[in-house]
């Protein structure tokens, strides 16, 4: 694992520029997510999005606000009664800025009907859906207090090809072209299943004309929506559309994607990006602040095996490396497919020798400064690049956000990981923890049984082993006493044979009684308890009978057994 310092400065930290509701009666936009946001000069401009009305009911917005990054104050720049796009969310918003124009361009999005008559008797997931494929522009000015929206003429009104209405598409602008990739289209009456796509469209901002691009080669990103896009510009001006992750429809549900692609604009070609890490998240933000580095914050992850999701609050950086046909490394032996007429899209210069043939990326994860404040968990927020900083606003997790944060990437410390650890959903975590607990209990039970066996054997060995001595017989024809036979195997004891004497004074062959005590805890003869697990056994050895005194009366002792302790060596 490598730790990389992007500059010889202290570890970067987040700075909060605005906290929602922290300024009393001063004006500010309502909290929201899935809106449009761009950074122009020293200000943020936001439009639309979705939030709630304070009672848990979704509320869509059509207002436009400006946030001064230096003065840290909000201004509503389009009056409520002014001309503006209809309320919407999950639309695309990009900055178009050159020597002649500075504007926020908005495309697509969706709106859920709140018509009272349409809502009566209709389930929440059956409400009519209104989707858009229109293009609106907001002329930006750092001096004007109010701004105006204008709508482009509908290019498909006379049958000219145009993208179908869609939401959650990705958009970037290069020169005077707006590139639109992917998205999802819902049936307006929710009668048919939604459809995702991997279409690539170009919109000429001068002529207001759409063109569906057909990239050369066979490589294509899969259909997707909720993905992130950015425009990466190399030092020589070569530009690439970068596409990361997103969601893809799968039967009646969806699955997360963990891939990255670049669209080489000058080549009109899709190129997959290889990575040593597997990183999947939707509704994240992606900002390009240098020719090879892109930055992410937050996002949403959900395992395809469980119903629960995971929301991030981390900073991730991706360093892209491109291999060209003329390079000594990576390009040798490769072939490139060059569009014979790339001028259809842009006048970008290109050559076969300079063509990109492969791409790779390394993922770096931010090292947080736990002593400093940072943004809360969120997804569906918006991010923009400003100077050497990533600025984020809004988003959602449990509730919508209304704060503004800035992260200076020039002082960021990040670490490389070859495999990004994917979080587990709650259901998977329950199964994993359950299996772990069961494994621990099983191991403890096995150890307990082994310990009990070892302890029983140790206590059994406390029953001292002795040597058997057959008592003398007064007559040769006298039958053997029952005490001269092992009660278990019914074989007579032999002189000097090892026997074990129990506390109840019954004796047995050592192997016989040891085997018996593996399954029992009482004497085989008298059934008295011999608890080898609970009590220390103190064997009282029988004393050898003293010879009778001369002239003593009474019958001599017969039967019984004489045992001699085995000496300790």
C-alpha cells in the first residue's frame, strides 16, 4: 500500500462554506438532491432538484440560485415568476463557457405528477411520470442580480433525430458540443418497464442540432444510468469523456457496475479502462482538476445479494494512464481504429501514432483528518471544480442536505489499495456474523469435550495402581473367592498383576476399569458414585492383616485380597 502526497503541504482538510439553516432569516435555497450545479468564476449556480416539504412528502424545485464562494452568501437569481424550465430532478447540467458565451445548459430530467386528480386512488409508485429531452440555457454574469432562462427550439419537431426523453444521463461539454451518454427512460403511465441505454449523442450548441454518434470499433460500455461523467483534458488539448460506474437494469431490478470507460473524442472510439481495484458506486460526483487526476466524493453502494445499501462519505481519486500506439510501453503491437472523419464531432487534431489504444487507472483513497470536520454521508449530491478545489452541495441520506463544502486537493494525502473493500449489507453481515459465532461455539464445544476427557483421564490416574497378591488358601480344594476375579472381564487376577483399587475398595484390571470409566461414573460392583470430574480421589489402601496373636481365639481370616502399592520410580 503506497501513501502519496500530492503536494508538500499539510494534509488537506474540508472547509464548510455554508451550513443550512445557520443564518436565521437570511435567504437560502431549500435542501435538495439530484439537481444541476456548475461553478463559474467565484460562484456556484444551482437549478432544480428534489427535496421534501418538511412533512416527509417529496417536493420538486424549479428555482435558480447563486452562491458566492468568497462572500459565502446565497442569492436567488431568477424570480419565481420569471421564465424558467419546469420543475424537475435527475437532469444534466453543464457549464458552457468560451470567449463569447458563459451559460449553464440543462438537459432532460423527470418530474412526478402532483396533479390532485391524477393522484386520487393511485399508488405512489403508479403516479404519472413526465420526462424531458429539452435544452435550456441560463446566461451567466457575475454582475447581474437577475438572470434569464431561454429554451432552445425543439430540434426534433420536424422529425429530426433526437434523444428520447430521459433522466440520470451524463453530460459534458467540449468546444461547442454537448455530449450526452446513457440514462433511463420511464413509461409516462408506468405501464411498461423502464429502459436504460448506452447511446452517445452530440448536441451542437450553435445550430441546436442533435447527432447520434456511432463510435468505431466493437468495444462499448454497457447500458447504464446513475453514472458519473467528466471531461478529461490532456496537456496538448486532447479531450476524453470519462464514464464511471452507475446502474444497469437487470430483469425487474438493477445491479451496480464497477467499470470505467473513456471515449476518445478525436478517435470517436470507446476504450475500456483496466483497474487493479474494483470500485462500484452510483450517485457519486466526479470532478477533473488536472490532466490525469479525477476526484470522487460519496455515493451509494448496494450488493446484488441483499436488500440493504451503503452510503459513503469518503474521498477517492483516480489517476488515469493512457497508452498510445507510438509509446514504447503499452502501445507496442496494438492496433488503433481511427474514425476516417472525426471532424463530424470536433476539429480535434489526431493521428494514428498519437491514438490511444488502452487505458488504466489506479484508485487512491483519501486519508481523512479525523480531528477536523467533514461532510456527512450522502449521495445524489453535486460537485464542481473551482480553482484547485472540489466543491460539493446538497445530496441525500435519511434527509436532504443543504450545506456547501470545499476540499483542496492540492494538499490531499491518499493511499493506494489494490482491492477496494466493498461494504456488506446488513443481511449479509448478519449471515457472516452468525456463521462466525456458530464456528466459535463449535470450536469451544470441541475444546470443552477434549478438556473434559483430559481431566477425566487425569483424575482416573489418581486412583493408584497396585500389585495384586493372592490371599493364601487354607485348603487346596477351597474355591476361589469372588474378589479374586475381575468383575468386568471375569478373569482371575494373577499375582503381581496391576490392579486399580477404587475408594469403595473394589479392585479391577486397570484396562478394564479405565475403559468402564470412559462411559460411566459409578463402581461396577456396588454402584457407588465415583465422580472423576468433581472430586479429588484419595484412595485408602487396605492394610495387610496383622498375624493373630498366639493363643488368640476366633477363626482365621479367609478370602479378601492383599494389594501392594507400586513403588514410585
